[in-house]
C-alpha cells in the first residue's frame, strides 16, 4: 500500500467526549481480546448511536396530543418548534410514523371536533362553529365538511338519528362535551 503517513499531511479530527471514551475502550479491547472483538464492539456502538433516536415517537405522539387539544388549530410550524425540529424534518417524521402529513391530520382532527359539536348540539349556528374552529367563514366550514363527509353539516346532523338517540343520554352528551372540550356547544 502506498499510504502517505507524513505527519505534516495527516489531518486529525478531534473526538467528542463519548467517542473519545469509546476509542479508549476499543484500545483496551484490542490489547486484551483482539481486533475481531474490537470490530464487533465498534459495529454495535455505531448501530446503537445511529439508531438511538430512530424509533422514538414521543415527539410525534406529543404533537398528536397537541393537535387534539387544539382541535386541529395549532400551526404546524409551532408543532415543529415544540418538537425541536425544523418544519421539514417535523413533517417528514410525522408522515413517516403516521402515513399522513401533519396538516392532513390536523384537518381530520378539526373535522372530528366539528362532528362532535354538531352531535352534541345539532342546532348550533354554523357561523359560530366556523369561528370556534378557525374556518375563515361558514362557506369554508361547509366545503371542508363536505370534503370529508360528502354531505353538508346540516345533512349530517339530520341523517344521524342514532346519534340523536344517544344524545338523549346525558352521560354520553357530557362525555362528548368533556372529551372534545365543547363547553360552548350548549
């Protein structure tokens, strides 16, 4: 091999504390157990280091909880910031673990909250719901609702007699109000 080992041309990159400790450990392993054992240890260490955060879904789970608590109205940039990730990294990780974008998930959560509000109080004004759930106006709310339910919010409320029967049960109604934080729904 033709390796230039002239000290004036060798560039040494300093190791951080963890890597330096590991390098010292490897030196001891080579001295006492050989190169084969050292290579095995090195591979194991690199894999553990590389994959240590790969499957930690805590940040994504927390973002999901925040989306639910906000009824899908928290900005994606704010979720990313709370996750200590850039917006693009956050969106990539969220989609990787949930198979949908955070924006799509926020729309689904907002739609679910809107449905629950209609079930708890079918006569609530749509303009009020649009304001509460962050739609620009009633027409925007109706378009968004139709994109998920293939019917208008009023058609949904009118065609769900099973839900209205359940609504007579105060425990169910109280549960829905509490679960979806619908104190304004009547």
